[in-house]
C-alpha cells in the first residue's frame, strides 16, 4: 500500500487519504514485465490503467502487413493505458509491450472512475493523466508537421536523453516518422 500511496502522490503532487488508498489497493496489482512481454495486445479489451513504477514500454499499432508504427513510449512516473479501449469499452487497436524489465501498478479503470465520482482528488488525478497524454500527443503531431527528420531526432534526444540507449533504433525511427536508414544517416552525420 505504501507503493501505491507514493506513486499516486508522485504523479499528482497531492496527498491522498489513507481510506481512499486502501479502497483502491484492494483491487490493485503490482505486475512485473520482462523485455518483449505484452501488457496488452491489439484486439484485447483493456479495463486497466497503470502507473509505471520502473522500466520502459512501447505503445504501437500494427498494419495488415505486419509493419508496426510506434505511437509513444512510457517510462517511470507516467500513467499508461490503451485509452480508446478504456473509454469505448472496445478491443484495442494499440499494443503495449515492455522494452526492458518493468514494474507497474495496475488499477481497475472502473474503480478509479467510481472514486472520481466522490473525490475531487481522483478527478484531478484523472485530469492530470489525460492532460499529460494530450500534451504528448500534440507535441508529437507538431514535431511531425513542423520539423525535418534531423530536428525531430535532435528534439528526441534532448527531451529524453536516456531513451536513446534503451530503445532499439528501429523503434525510435518509427516513432520519429522515418526509416531506420534515415535515422542511421542522421546519427552518423552528427
């Protein structure tokens, strides 16, 4: 329960009453993932949202030909979920896979929604998680529209310098909207 309290307060910056944490803890699971293990596969319906305690995950789509496209990465201190699957209660188009040994706290989304109905703290927590996801999405979209491949790569290593050594080059290239060969040329010329 201490881990849950610490994680919630780390993300929200707020203090959660012990009775609310106990209520959530009764249906919270601490899960560990090995590299390449899936939190969620496309086609599965998700009812969980997680707080990444340690490690790194890749969120990606796979087309009909088996080619995947990296949407995002999630690391320690961030909430992670297949939002469309949660909100629409439908099979996910997104897959979520661990890239390294990772630990997450998994919450039942319906439990969190129920707590948010009765607590301003939980409403704020959900809003902060949604705001963080929105800002990540908007930044990525604007980077793809306004910057060339080299600028996108330089922004990536500036904003997340430790990720470059933790993520395969092909996944970074996919995330940045370029081929692995283009990324290799950019890195070689820096």
